[in-house]
């Protein structure tokens, strides 16, 4: 009985203790849970922002920035900012800018044109005229201010391509156009030949010289490297066409000193069935087969050979087209001397020419005297006319008979 009572009392005491402890625990647990639930709202209100871009750059900058006194400077930061704002930077394609070559690098040169990166000048764009074997240092000098043309847009590194050749190309066409307008004579070097003529270098431009406009020469490889006098036949920049003439230039420089009856020395350049072409002072003259000798020539090669030096007389010339007609038969003392002893004809050419001119002058004076006599005779016949003549005769009959006799 006592055991049961004690057991019941212990159970009651344990229950009472459990209730007394669980109450505060529950309250503290609830309070803890509410605190945890309220924490996210409070954290969202006080969330700290990350560093700005300026803070990041500032944290990476480790240099020392000294204090600089600006009182003695002639300009302020505001003045500098205004100057930068008013400065125009034009780095568009095809723009002309000034710059300095600062370094030779990788088949070209680096050029400072004021852009954010150095521009690059390829060696092929360094100059319009690039002599064989020339170096880049011969075409552009370092630290020398030059004009450059921008020929590309910026690449991924901000670099531009520039050119000197294209500026010189436009300038060359302007010079050529001015020379043509002034009808000037220029000198140019032959750099190549083809079947149609020769190629000359005029102010750095390739000009075509037709074979028909070569004075006393043929378009062979021997012509390469020679310097010729030229005049323009056609200048067309739009079609990139430049045509020149050597014969036209030679005509103006040398034909002015030539006249009919002059004895000149020449070189036999070529033989044709109708005669021989003689080079006279850079011009090509024709010695027709009928003008070689008073006697008939059966075989021209027995009289003249290419490369033979001869003397001949100018009997006609065309200064406009640069053509001259020559003769050796006028230098013959006796008909057929050119066939029998041509060298004797050349040795006495000047004396024979003087005699020839003397005879021509006598014949001219004789013709003038005859014409004058005819006019005077006609005047005498007219003086005899009067109104009282009744014989009915023709007063001009004698003059008519005189003219008929002369014409016959």
C-alpha cells in the first residue's frame, strides 16, 4: 500500500516538473523562431553595395601622386580642357595628315600621326618612285615631318595604314597635266619595250611611246635605259592613259635649224624596196631610190648598207610630222658617181652642193627674167593701143604667139 502511494506521488511530481520546464522552453523557442524569420527583412534593408569601377581602378593604382603647384603655369586645367575640346582629330579614310616616322619595323615604318596608336607605313606605299635596290631608309627619313594619306580603317588594335605613294601619285598627274597645258618638252627614261613601242617613266608614271613616234630608232632592247626627249600626245587621268611622242619633241628642237638644200650627215638604218631610211640628228629621213643617183639602180644593197655613214641633201621637209626627204644624186658631180664611187661623192659633198646651189640660182634668175620680159612685152603691146587704128588687127596677137612659143 505504501509502495503504491510513493509511486503515485513520484509520478505526480515528475508531471508537475515537466509542465513547469516546458512553458519557458516553448516561449524561448517561439521567440528564437520569430527572430530568425525577421532577420532576412532587416538584412535586405542594410545590404552593402560592391565597389564601383572607380574604386577598382583606384585600388589597382599604386603610384605616388605628388602635389604640383599650378600657380606659376601659363594655363590652367580648364584651359587645357578647352584646347582639347577645340582640337579636331580627323583620322578618317583618305584623309591627309602630318606625321613622323619613328621606327622601321617589319617591312615598313611606324608613323606617329597623333592617333591613339602609331600608324603603319608599308614599304610598298613609301614612295611612288622606288629605284631598284633602294632601302626604306632611302625613301623616308626618321623624325622628319611628312604628309601621309590614311588608306584603311582602324584594326582591332586601333592601328591605321598610311601611304606616301598615293599622295605623290596625285601630284604626278597634276604635274603632267600642267606640262601638257604648257606644251613642254621633257626628258624621260625608257624602262621597257614591247611589240607596239616602248614604256617610259614620266614623273613616276608609266607612259606609252608608240613605235611610230620614235625618231630614227626601233623599239628594241637596246632602247632600255636611254633618256629621250618627249612631248605629250594624250593625258587622261580617269583612264590612267599617258601617251608620249619622241618624234614630235625632236621635230621642234632640231627641225627649226634645218632647211631645204642643207647637206647633213646621216646613218643608214634600214633598206626598203623603195629606198633607204636615214637617221639624221635623231630624225628619220627617207632617201628614195629615185633620189640616190641619176642612173637607174638595179640592186640597192650594192650601193647602201645598214650602218653606213653617208652625206645627203635635204630636198623637202614636213616640220609638222617630222619627216624629211633626202637626196644624194644632187651631190653627184657626174651622173652615176653614187654607183661608181660613193665615197668620193661624200668627200666632195659640200663643194658639189655649192655648185648645185649656184646652178639652181642661175636657173631661178633665168626664169624670173623670162617672166619679166613677158610682162614688159605685154605692157609695150598695150601701150600701142589707140582709138584711131582701123586696120582691124589684133594688138595682142604677138604676145599670144610669144606665150605659145614659151609653153611649147
